[in-house]
């Protein structure tokens, strides 16, 4: 999942994944400081080259991760296909199918799983054009079609966030055994990992740095016949020394135990990247999107089943977080397993003293690695929610207050000082990167150690793209002097928490919501700041079963959004406009803090419904988006009335989908999948999803995604949307 991101594109540019020799952890760790040092030089150069850049267009794009599933209708099995990874190479091969990708404006990228493909638009969408929002779904449908065209008839691309039987007996096609040295998993074979040597190295290096296998325990969904002890864990295996960890406390009773990276990076998600006009706008956008990350994650929930068990949560987030968690026991402040080192694979200067003191940057005083880096207390995995706002001090809003960054965030002191001294970073920005750079590089290619820091960005990207947070602040790359920078990608913000949905329609809906919300944020400049610890609490809430409808989330109090007349711009307004009973507004004018701003409590608990759809007195996220349509995208549309109505109708249905998922009028994907299991005659009230039940479930998911079963589709998206999609 989401892995490697920028690096993968980079690998592709280099000629599909042929980058040289990745170093094993013991060798790689000798170069950690080198990578950080040069990575920061590269970052400073990026700010030097692009810091003053202004007025970039609002471009954006999505990323969708697919799984290749092999359906056997005779034996009633659905398995992950692990020998069709040449499909990505073919779709990028000039002599094979690349022309099809290019002609159709799509691009395919490899992912962590050998059964996975990532698809994006080749050129980003123009966010100033209404027609491009309507085009998103078409682009997604083309990707699915081109991918499917490369596969035999029994195989299909499926957009499930987690494959229900990943890690169960006989879940791959062809069959493979969980005996590989990279994962050392009791459940997952190494054959599920991308063949390029980078991926098994990454997997092994996380385990080696951490000093033990990763361990994730998801609470079982309790049903009448559910067994608390999992007899599918081969506790007596003696293939690797790490096999004993399950019995040493890694596996918890009453939980589904997952022991390797593939469980997280082998799941799929939906990401959306927006380009801002300049660095300051990007910072404000990043901050304003932050409170939406847990709320929309909950609304997009799509992962109630892991390793063949229903779990008592609805999303993948904590699975991926645990799956790439490279922290040692000491960094996590945890007791080591009996016989294990608390400092894992770190190469320490001297022994850890018996009493430990932690300074305000998170450093264990006097505990250093051999190359002189402080060992730290690190509260969160490198895959986790964001830890701090970037601040909007350089922007006209100026809403940010230091008190909003109220979470403890360890930083790399030396890097913080260096960034401040460079003159290109204020406190918040310096802290942001100094926090990302507490991490070690996970894979270093020996051939690429030497860098030209005026032109290369791989050392920066090495650390940046292995900090997998809910949002990513993406600076522009470095270019030779004299390059026309306005034609190159600028300052971007990536929204990363969303789960993948079954249909292109739903994925387009969520993508459009994020892009339109971002554009509305830039246009109307609402104030969404709340203390970041409240967003942390919301991340925990977002994991709960049916969180979208049953839970409350901290959000900026209605009345303090600094928005005006939102309430008017409802879905009803959009329907009326489409029906011809309303006129468009004149171009939107900015009004900061015009009225309705009160100094009552800043944050309060709201349902996802209220945040998305507003309440009786105040508009919500949907109103902000429709106001943008009404005052900007509709008045600026230059095509025919007929086209306008067709585009708006599609967008209206998409907004309706997200609106109704938040209100509970239609189920989330997770709710729908769970209900499908619970109501199946193949289910035995034991929380387990058998091979046959998985076939039934995955076949249903495929029928929905291919819009071939209207009854099933209507359960998930509602009757009127199903009618529209199957018309
Ligand atoms: P990563 O995996 O690093 O997040 P990808 O290249 O896979 O990056 O996806 C990035 C997304 O950003 C794609 O949808 C792409 O179309 C989009 N994109 C590309 N250039 C720009 C740009 N200048 N502004 C905004 N989005 C862009
Ligand atoms: Mg990806
Ligand atoms: Mg991405
Ligand atoms: Mg990507």
C-alpha cells in the first residue's frame, strides 16, 4: 500500500526498477547520518529554488491501488494472483501496452504486493475546470479496463482495502508457503512481495532495525461461537528464531495476530494530491485538511476483515501503522521480550544506562548510536497521523496559534538548528522536517550514496517518502538552473487516509470531495484549527465499528469557521440549479472573519453527519463545496448548458454518496462487507471467513465494482445512485 510513493515513480523513470544494490541493515545503518545530512541539504536547496515561486495552478490527481484476484468458479475460490506482476511492466513497455496508457492519460506503477497495481492519471487534472471533476470517474474506469484487458478472463482487478483471507491457508494463486526469510511470517509467503530486491530488503530492514518481527493485534469481532485462542497460529514452528515471538507475547488472545509488513503494505488505499499556488498556501491547506483526516477516514471505512477474521474495527490504518513500525523496544518505551535486546538493530556507542532521562526533544540523555545520533523516545510509528500543524503565519489567514501544536513531538535537534539557520524555515516548518528526520533510512542503494545536492533529491525522498502520515507536504524537486519552473510540479499536499472503495464512482466521489474541499478552503479560507491532540483522539475514534454513524469527532465549533452564508448551498440548492430553478452566483469574493465568529469554545464533539452535512443552523463540508461550485466553477464554465448539467449531475450524485455515508442513509463499505458476512449461510457465527465465504464476498465485490448487479450495488450506494450508474 501507498508504499515508496515518490521513490517508485523515481524508480520507474530510471527504467523499471533497476536501481542497483540495496544494502542490508547492518551495512545500511553506517550511512544513516550521511543520508540525513545530504537529504537536508537537498531540502534546503528545494526551498532556495522554489521558495519564492508563486501562482501555480490548482492541479490535482488521485492514486488507486488494485489487487489482481483469480476467481475459480468451479471450486469457489478467490485468490490473490502473484504471477501476473508482468502486467505492470507491460503497461509501461513501449513495445507492449504503454501506448494504451499514454493515449488514455493513465499511468500504472508497481506496489508492495506482487498482486498489486497502482493507477493514476498520467497528467494531473485541472482543478479550475468543472469538466475535469466529471472526468475523474472516466479516467478511473479506463484504468480498470486497461488493467483488466491485460489479464485472463478468470482474473480481475478488485479495489478492496483488505483482502479478507490474506495470510490464511491457500490464499495465493499459484499456491505458496509462508516460509520466506524476508517476512519470516507464520502466515504470509515472501512470494507476495514485489520481485524487485528493494522490497524484500525494505521488509527485512524494518525487522532488523526493530529487533523483532512487527506485531499487530486486532480485537476479534465477538460472536457467539468465536474462539478466543487462535488455532491457526503455528506456535510450534521452529524455522526462524523469530518464530518464538508469537508465544513470547507478540500474539494476544482474543485478537487477530498479524506478524509482518505485508498485512499493511499489502492493503489498498486512495490518495489525493493537490498543488497549491505557493508554499504558504500549501501550508495553510495542509493544516486546514488535518481535522478532516480522521472524519473522512471513518466515512470511507472499508476494512472489517483481516486474516480471515471479522475484527472489531472498520479500517486498515492501525494495521499499516504497525506493519512498518521499525521502532525498537526502547524507542517505544516497552519491556523487551525475554532474551531480546531493547535497542534492536541499533549500533550503539555504549551500553544503555540503567536509569534513563528524556529531554524535551525526546532524546534519551547519553544514549547515542555509533555515528553519534541520539537515541530517542518515539511515541508513534513512521506510518501514523500527522504530529503537528505547519502553521499559516506566511499566509493572509494567520489563524494558527502555537498552542494548537500540543502533542509531544520528538525532533532531530541538529537538523532543526540547521534549518532555522538556513533562513528558509520558521519554527513550525523546521520542526516538521526535523521530526520526519528522526527516522533512519530503510533502504539505501550503494550506487546512489554519492549525490549532487543541487540536483538530486533521493536522500531527501528516502526519509520523506518513508514517513507515511495522514497528510504529506510535498516540496517541488530540484531542477538545473534556467529550467522553466512554472511547468514543473510545485508545492503539493497529499491527503492519504482514505480507504479504497469498490466502484470507480465511489473513488471518484471521495477524490472529488477532497479536491473540491481543498479548492474551497483556498477560496473561502475557513478556520479549522483545533488542538492537534484532539485530532489524535479522532484517529482512535475513526477505527471503531460504524464510527461514521455512531461516534463523535472533535471539530472546530460551528460559529468559529469564519465562513459566511454556507447554509444556503445545500445539495438541494445543487438539485434546484440542475433543474433550472436557480441562477449562478457572481464570482465569489473573499471575506475573512466576516460574521458569525464568536469566541466560544474552539472545539466540540460533532457527528460525522454534522461535520459533513451541517446542522439546523450551520452548513457543513458539503455546503462549503457547493458554495465553491456555485460561485466559482459554475460561473467560470465555458461549455454548453447541456454539458454543464451532465457534469453537475454526476458531481451531485458523488457528493450525495459521501453525504449519505456520513449521515448513515447508506452503509459504509465496511458495514456492507460485515453485513454480507454476518448474513451469509456460509458463516458460522465464529468470526471466521472461510475460503467459500471469501469467494462469495469477493465475487459480490467484483459484481458491484463492475456495476453488473444492481441489487447489490443499490445496497451499497442507494437506489437512486444505482439507477443513475446502471442507466
Ligand atoms: P506518490 O506515490 O509519491 O504520492 P504518484 O506519482 O503516485 O505520487 O501520485 C501523485 C498524484 O499527484 C498523481 O495522481 C498525479 O497525477 C498527481 N500530480 C502530478 N503532478 C501534480 C501536480 N503538479 N500537482 C498536483 N498533483 C499532481
Ligand atoms: Mg501507492
Ligand atoms: Mg501517494
Ligand atoms: Mg503513488
